[in-house]
């Protein structure tokens, strides 16, 4: 007697998006946040003291692809007349921040960089975070830097859940249709399934606005 089963299986197809000719929209960035003033009217008993001045109070990545690593540099200068010390950078969920070179002290007029990196989520969303840099600048002990991005899907696929039909001798599956949302060419770079039980033939050098994969099941 032949027994048949219908099994839902999750399959991930990784698409290589081409920056210029590929399936990629041009980033639409919002205007850069306003820069900090380069002078401060507040002084202490010893004079101006250290003053941290960022070129921009954050970074807007604009529209980005999902599941991709992004980096940005936030530059600052000691606009005061005494040594500036970076005492701490608060942990920020989803964002890694560090001082380039690990340097924590800056002489008057010296510049430095806070480098940030984060990996975008796999689903569409608006990403916002606030990064806080603590210093010995008495007029600005905690500089708050805004980080923004809009995660956009570049491709879509059907079906969302793959169902396999299994029996004693054979196995079959639905075809997988992957297409670009802006009708620009892209390529499929890899295909993975749990335990490598499902494979699909594709040419990683081929570019198109749509692909149809025929999964093959290892029974």
C-alpha cells in the first residue's frame, strides 16, 4: 500500500543583488541631521575645556536590502582647549559601535571616528536607534546620535511555504517562483534546505528578473 504525506518545508534561496544593474533600488536618503555647533558659550572655571563636535548627529542609511551588513563612520572633533576623553559608548541593540583605533583621548583640534555596523532584518521595517557617546565635555556629557534605515524587500517568492508530497518510491514538490519587485535583473547565488534534503539547479552567473526553480528531493 502506498502512503502519501504532505510535509511543509522551509527553503531559503539567497539572491545576489547587483548594485548597478541588479535588483537594487537607489537609496533615497533623508537630509543629513544637522551638525553640532562648532563653539559653545558655556565655560567652566578653568576655561572652555574639552568640547566634542560631531560632523552629523547620526546617520541615515536610506532604503536598504534585508539581511545585509552595513557600516558607517561618525566623525567628531575636539573643538575645546583641553583633552577630550571618551568615557563610554552605550550598548545599542542591533548596532555595534567602536572607536576607530581604540583611541579614547583627543588633544584640542584632534579628530576621531565612531564606527558603527549593523545587519538589517530579514523583514521590511523602519529601523531607528539612538547611540549615546559619553565624554568629559561638561556641556555635553552624553551625545545622542540617531541611526535610521528603511528595510525594503527587493525580491518576492511563491509559495511562501513549500509542501512536499512523499510516497514509498517518489517525491515531488511545487515549483518556486522568485521575481524582482522593480523588474531589474538579479542572480541566485545559493540554495539551502535543512539537512540538504532538497536541492535545485541554478546558474549563479545567470541574471534575470524572474526565476522558476524545480526542487529535487533526496528521499
